[in-house]
């Protein structure tokens, strides 16, 4: 278990280092190519067809360079979108939760305390948290639908993500899950479906074909639960870019 976790961390760090190196190498190569094209065009007569040819090539390389830089303007980010604090039934304060995730190398988390247990002024407490991570405000909604269902609503700047939470905990078969999903989608735009229970992998759900991307989380309520499962993705380090990547299914599920 430890070796697998270390391998994931090393792979992540190598990926970040390779991105930085390759971006710099790409920059130097493109500068040299453009300078060479500019030198060649200056050697030619302004009315020469070759002059215009080299100018076109130079402009094409500049456009290509800008597109490649835009592609590289992402980072490999590690995060969890389901965790609880003392603002509902968690045992750690939002600040303590944040520090624990930072210690494990996370880049973003979402506070998703239970709607029916939320303490007054919870949003003010969230806003006072000091962290270098991207912190999402969210809430775990309880929906009564042939029993209860939990839905995470997570807020970006302009984006909102809805997660059908912890499928293994409802003791439902596939047809029953699809039935609940059909009803839920009349109330919410479900984006992803959580297939873990308190961060533990459940083989049946890990192998299940679902109509929305499968996502994992640790659903931590205590310090010991933090870091059991997380996602990694390539995105800009801002809320909406992260949520868009998740909606598109552009992420990896990871376990320790």
C-alpha cells in the first residue's frame, strides 16, 4: 500500500518536472526557429517570392507556438471533492482539515458539510481558512427519494458541479441506481457519480458501467480518513477549470 502511494507521488512529481522542462525546451527551440527564419528573410530581396514564403512560415510558427503554450498552461492537480468539518459532523475544523490535506500534497479540496447539520455562519468560517490550495465551498444535500440520497453541490466561480454520492452505501442494485438517477436528474444536473464508500474501493462499482463519469473521494469525517482516495487531473489552477475538467471526465481516480 505504501509503495503504491509513493509511486503515485513520484509519478506526479516527475510529470510536473517534465512539463516544466519540456515547456522551456519548446520555448528555446521556437525562438531559434523564428530567429533563423527572420535572418533568412532579411537576406532576401523584399520583393522576392522567397521573402514572402519565409514571412508566412515565421507567422505560422508563431501561431503554433502560442497554441502549444496554451496547451502547456495546465498543471497536474490532486484533489478531493468530498470532506466534512466541525461545521457539520466532522471532527476537525475547516482550517485543520485544510492543513491535513496540504500535508498530503493536495492542490484542491471541497468542504461538503451536511445541509441538515450546518452550523450558523459556516460560510464565514470557510472564508477565514488560510491555505495555498484551491478551496471549494460546497454542501452535501439530502434528497428523500424512495429513501435518502446524498448529492454534493460544489460551487466554482461560474460553474456548479453535482455529484451522486457514495453509491455503494445505499444497498441498491444497478436497476435501482438507474431509477434513482432518472428521478434525480429531474431536480439536478448530475455530472459525476461517486463509487467509493469512505474512500474504500468497492469492486462491483469500480467495474460498473455508468452513464456519468465515476469519481472517488475519501468522504473524510476524521483525520484518519483523509487521503484514502483522490482524483488527479490536468487543468489550470482555478475553480472553474477544475470543475470543467471533472464534468468532461478528464481526471484519474487514485487510491492509497
